């Protein structure tokens, strides 16, 4: 273990869009900043199935004043946006440590030591089973206790820390027997792998509907289980709903409404259908794969360590809305991390988080601090006109 191997003005934990944008803004203020990310750049986005497109238009998800353009003016795909993030990181020469998991944040108590906080990290190589905490690697193998028992390989001190760790770290669970079987997955993978296979999708909102359509197009035999009597009126991309409804009407995709999974076996799933005024019915569905696309929850390990979570039934990080600083002096929260674990009705998403960046930078650096003139000057993140449009009509 190396103690106090580095000292920085600010550490940003989380290498997604808002984490990167915050680091750039602080660099522009002349501060020495590094981003620590447990996976790859834009790690959460990298979990998306290939060629998944954003719900938001490109101007709303662009960062650091750098335009995001696609060849056909359509909304950016997963691949296009990851390429965009890499180019922004390179353009601004952002210091970013990928595949380094933060497992400890604690105050610096030693007299004369630099910084107010120190951050402990362990290596999180994508080929290793080292996952947990914020800014994670592959979420399907997370195990906090395993990581915390490992020796910390590096300590870094900093005057301030920004937690831009997101809110969709771990898939929600059905909590039914058989859920840990290898053919059960909380993520849609490369569509090609499902060709000719019988796939049951659990869920009925945007992710589930998009997966059902893409798998059907890719030659899978698709069925869907949803606990409500029909698909929701909101929460589904407007260009997907007509096709999904047509596939249901034609019988191309079989849907079990008012139904819940009660057990998953090696080659079948047991469903129970419950409708008012009718007896419960049980159905066995033959499967090769089960996709539980029922949402994701936030890994709150670091927030718990720092004791900055609210006491609500669904806890969220505590922070000052004018500065984004938490009750712990020098610790800030940014991006979708402020929303905690959000339900299916998301209120906090990338396009309405850009404002966090300037608030944090103003408070850390002081609004009167001149930008480092050695850095290339860039326009502010979003114009007032764009902010107004987002406020009137969110797209995400």
C-alpha cells in the first residue's frame, strides 16, 4: 500500500458525462483535477446494448461546450456517444484513471498533511472480479465485501471531492428462486447472441419494450411478462410504441399482462396471472434466456460511509442546491447521483444536470477566480435558451 501517493485540488469520482464536464470546468478554473472511474469512460453507457440510441436530442447531452453531431442528424447511438466522450477527454486532456474503484473516503487527520480528504482505491481490471462501490466496472459481478477485504493499493489526498457516480449501478431484483441462474440477466447484450432462442423479458417500460422489438428483429422468439394490465402510456419512446403494439396484436410477441414471475428454472419460468374477479392462473413458459429489465438501483456505499444520505424510505444524498455541497465540507454531489435510486418515473437525468457543474466550480474555485489561460477557452455548457427548452419539455 502506498500512503498519500498523490495530492490534488479536486477528485471527481465517476467518469460519466457530468463527471467529465465537472473536471473540465475545474481545470478551466486553474485547478489540478483527476477523475477516478471504476470502469471505462462513460461506463454506464457502455453497458447499453449495441446501437441503442439516446432518448434525448444531441444538444441536450453535449458537454463542455463541444457540439455533438451525428452523420444523419439523428439521436446519438451508444457507440457515437462513447466516441464523443473519448474525444472530449482527449481534447481537454482530462486526467482520468479508469478501472480504479474507490472503496474508501475519509478525512485527513494527520497535522500538516495536505488536503482535507483522502481517497482509497483498488485496481478493478475488467478481467477481474473486483467490483463494488461507486464508479463501478461490470455491474453484474458486484460484491462490496470482497473488495473491502482487499488491501488498498493507493491513497490520494484532495481538498475537495465531487461524487458524480450516477444512480443505475445495479439491476433491480425479482427476489424469486432461480434468479441467480446463468441464463438470467439484468442487461440486454449483443442481439446476435439471442438468435433462435426463446427469451422471456420481464418488464414493460422503455428498456423492456426496446429489447423485445430488437430481439424479435434479430430472430429470437420473444415473450414479455408485465405486472400491469397494459403497457404504460408514458415511459416508452414514441417511435417504439406503434411497432410494439403491432407485434402484440399479430402474436409475433406473446405478452403476459397482470403477471409476475414466481420461479425461474433451468429451461422454464413459472408465472402467476392475477386479475380482479378471477382466480389466479399459473403458466409455464419455456425459455433459453430471461432478461429482467425492471430498472436499476444506486450503489450508495460511499454515501453511507460519509453519512450523507437522507432518512427517506428511498434515501438520496443530502446537498445544498445552490452549491451542490453535502453536509461534509468539501464533498459535493453532481449529476444523476443526486436522485438516489429513481423509480420508473425518472426526474433527474443528464439533460437537467448540466447546471450542477458551474455551481460546484463556483463554490470550489470562487466565482472571481480567473480561468487558467493556458487552457483553451470554451463556451458555457448550455445556453439559457437550451436550459429553458429543457425546463419546458424534458425529453429523457
